[in-house]
């Protein structure tokens, strides 16, 4: 068997035998999840962390792992103190150590992660590296995981010693180290098995990420099934699944939350829409005019580029604002300049666009409120005006969250991505799929984040599409608000 097991392969094939078999024998069933931003963050964080200990020798990536191993050997023999991507192989197991501290009396391993906390699988990752090093005769003095400090707030130059947390996991990984040899044997057997391996659905299918083979592994389950219940914890779904309560028919008499039962009942019995007019009317009566509809787009940076930013903090770069003024629907918007900190200009624009003490609708307002609160903290001189907007936000999601308006097409969700098509299934102007370039928040985030990579012409096109996407978000809110009024027989007489 000439298979080489890398540390990422080892970690991904560890928890489920079927994964290994499918990845070798049915790779076409792998449904790619968009992870470019995660990979890009990982690369940037890894490169920055190399500077934690001063000068270092970098073993460049080479498709021929023997070249990397030979170069590492030469560097170790030269007595290099810090080696980045130091590469080693023992039997079938190969690893590149993110940062290796090489001392006369032994080595220290530093595995760098772009997350803000340690996940279980990282411990297996480090255990795998330590196993290889020890079997090659190295004395491993310490094994560490290096990750981002979510509490760190940038002020001036980046302070690497504060941005990164270094956690010693030498002792914690010992039980995992003892299992590496057997795990490798099992992985190799799974990869090379002639017969399809069939593990049942379990927690490893969902954590730490949803498995890319999940569609294939669930293909024989009845539809809809317990995994289609919205907002139920995965542990609860698995409990029901293991008890044989799988189809919606199996679940009707279960002692579960009434919201889940409502979803099941509506879908199973093809029920008509449920509308509680009285409650919806109460909600609408709390709104006042002029009425605004606000939506932000934000992006995140693993490594904070600007002052006042922590790793992965939401940075607003755009908003769309529809508003009803004298019975006419009007629109305004803001989109930051790429490559600059957009926050102050955005805050100033927001304050000038929204009159004080006016009612602002947001859908899932905790997000918009959180963004405004952070801006107010960042800019004390604007805080009063920003907090005035913050305090006057009302959540348009409430009637759907409370299930005062529920249809079977909402499939147990109150997210606007479900509510909108459920209410306006025939309206192409409200269909995000009809937008050309940007169809959801994560595409918007990536588009803004990479704008500087494009030439002027391409940038113009992307910016136009960003504006169209965000405008649809608030237009959709206007339509939902209009629909709620119609249901209650309120004549709003707005020209849209
Ligand atoms: S979906 Fe679950 S059972 Fe199927 S390969 Fe992935 S982890 Fe294994």
C-alpha cells in the first residue's frame, strides 16, 4: 500500500470509515461546500504566525514530498532554530509542521489554526504530528496549538503576541497519540476495501462541519424526515433517528416542541396558511411614519486590518435603506470603498439618511442592532445619533417568529430566505436566483473582500451587483410589510 496519509487526510478520515471509502471509490458524490474564505483565512493566519518567533526557514511546498523532507533534514542539520512547514514522513504518515522549534535538547511543535478556539479535531492533528516525530527519533518537548484571540482589539501595529494564543496541549494529546498507529491502519484498510463501507448517520456527519457526502448517505431516507425539522438541535434529531422516528409520519405523535409539530402537520397534511390577524395588527400598529427598512452587509477579517477590530468581527461595508415618505417609496444606499475602513463613512451616511426618533424595520434585528452598537462604541462622537437609530429598530421577523403567519412552504423557518418565497412564489422580482452575480450574504462578503483584486471595469460591475443585491433585501422587507397590511385589510396606499 503506497498511500500517503497527510495530517488533513488523517483528520478528515478519522471519525467515519465510510468517508474514506467514498472519497476513494465514489468521489463524484462529494458535494463541495464553499470554503474558499476559510482556506484563505487559514493561509493568511498561518503565514503571519510564522513571525511569532522571529527569523525562520521556510520549507516551500513541493508536489514531491521527498524534496520537502530532504530540505527539512538539511535545515535541521544546519541547526536552524525555527522552521516553518518542516516536513517529515514515518511509514505511510506524512506531515508538515506549521512551526517547528528546533533546540539542541529536542523540538517543539506549533500547529496554527485560524479559529478562535480549540476544536477536538485539532488535538488529533497535533497527535498525528507528534507520533511521526517521535517515531523518527525526535524528542518532542512540547506540542502547542496556536489560535486567534477573539478578545484582541487592534490599536496601531498588530501585536502578534496578543493576537495569537499559544496553548500547550502536550499532555492532553497523549491518549490520542497512542491511537494513531491503529487509526492509520484502519484508514488504509477503509481506503482500499473492495466492499462499500456503510456507516450509519451519526454526530460525526454534522460536526465539526456537515459532511460533503451527507446527501449520498441520506439518499435512502424517506422525505421529508427528522433531519428536515428546522431549528431542532442535531443531538435531538439523532436521538429520534436512532429510536426509529425518521419520517414525518413517525413523528406526529412524539412529545416534541409544538413548533416542530406544526411544521410536520402542515407539510404532511398540506395545510392552508395560518394567519393570526389580531396579533399581526398589533404588530403593525406599533410602527410609525416615516418608516425605514434597513439592511447591512458585513464582512470579517481573521487578521484585523484596521483599528478597533477584533478577529472575525462583523465589519459593515454596505447598507440599503428603503423608506416611505409621504406615501412614496424611496431608496438610498451606501457602499464603502474597497481597501479602506468603511465604517466611519457608513456611520455618518446612516445618521444623515435616517431622521432621529423614526421607526426603522430590520429583519432579524439583533444583527443590525449589533452592528450599530459596535459603530457607536467605535465612534463616541456619533454614539448618540447611532444609538437613537438602534433604539428605534423594530423586528419585521416577529410575526413569523411568533408563527402569527405560517405557511407550509416556510418549512419551519422564519428566515427571510424561506418567508419571502413562501409569500411571493410567483414574483420574479423578489427571486434572489434572478440576480446576476450576487445572490446571498456570503457571496456579497466575498465580493467586497476581493474587490481590490479586480481592474476598474470589473470593479464597477461587482459594485453594481452588490448594490442590486442589498437593495433587493430591503425591497423584500417592504413587500413583506405590505403583505401584512393587506392581510389585515389596511389600506396603505403607497406607490411602489
Ligand atoms: S455523511 Fe456521515 S456516514 Fe456518510 S460519509 Fe459523511 S460522516 Fe460518514
